């Protein structure tokens, strides 16, 4: 069954469950409707976000399992941790051939969802001392995690993590991602704790 078809079925099932439980589960649904509890990714557990989890393939279950089209999960750059690297391993495919400027010739993101903007004046004679801002376009990003898993030691700092975006999430009773997550990294928390 294709991902799209599965999503459509799951989406219908979610809506059906919501309607079917409007009786006995009404109090819980009202609580959800008011945003009292939300699902979030625990970065300390997620394969893609967790520091120390290196040398493995990115887990794409947040993309393929979410009932929302394109997923409710996005990569987020926590700028306070970002090294503004000249050659960012989350932006470039660092195994690709080097171009005329001495940079990897290919980007990593399959959806071209990361923008690289120079900070200040670029000195072509001193590339190691040029710094860049990496901005994730959340319209394009589907939370595949490829960038997050590359922004780790030894080259990255763990600045990019996956997060559930609450404006996209429909707050399923049982998050479909949590059912499949190999690290039990999807947690439902009171909104005050989740957004701290
Ligand atoms: S399913 Fe779990 S381990 Fe995989 S990307 Fe999502 S939170 Fe991370
Ligand atoms: S999570 Fe995937 S789609 Fe989103 S910016 Fe990173 S590599 Fe691109
Ligand atoms: S609660 Fe539902 S919509 Fe939200 S992230 Fe999980 S599966 Fe996606």
C-alpha cells in the first residue's frame, strides 16, 4: 500500500475515532481541543537527534508514519548550538566531489529545504573564517531526519533536531509515529511541559 493511501486511510480512521468517541471520551477530547496535552519528540531518545547516535542510517518513520500529509514533524535548527560552519555536514553531502570553490558539489537534503546564508562579508581567501546561517524551510521539510543525524560529532554540534509542530499535528489519541518509533521517543505531555 502506498504511503499516501495509507495516510489517507489513517486520516479517515483518526477522524472516525474522534467522532466515535465524542460520547464517553468527550472530556479528554475537549482537553485535547484546548491544547492541554501534546505529542513531542524527545531529542535525547530519537535516533536522528540524539548525540552519540552516529554512523547509522537516519530513521524516517516520523515522515512515513505520521497521519498528516508531509508529516507534522520538522527539522529545527537550535541556533544557540549551531557552529555556523562553512562546510555544514547537514547542508552539504560531504562525500560528494569538491567544486571550484572547494565546497562539496551536492546538497544533503532531498527536498532542498535548507538555505545557506553568509553572515557578514565573505572572505574568499580565508574560508575557514567565513560563517553561515542555515535556515530550514518548513514548507518543504518533511522531517526525514537526514540533516539532523549529520549535525553531530565529529563534524556537527547536534544543533538540528526533530520536533512535532503543533500547528500541523492533529494530536492523535495514539500518535501513529509513537506506535512504530524504535526508541519510544514520542511522548505525550501537558502543554506547559512540552513547550518549556
Ligand atoms: S520514529 Fe522515533 S527514532 Fe525515528 S525519527 Fe521519529 S522520533 Fe526519531
Ligand atoms: S529533515 Fe529532511 S527534508 Fe527536512 S531539512 Fe532535514 S534533510 Fe531536508
Ligand atoms: S499525533 Fe498524529 S498528527 Fe501528531 S505527530 Fe503523531 S501521528 Fe502525526
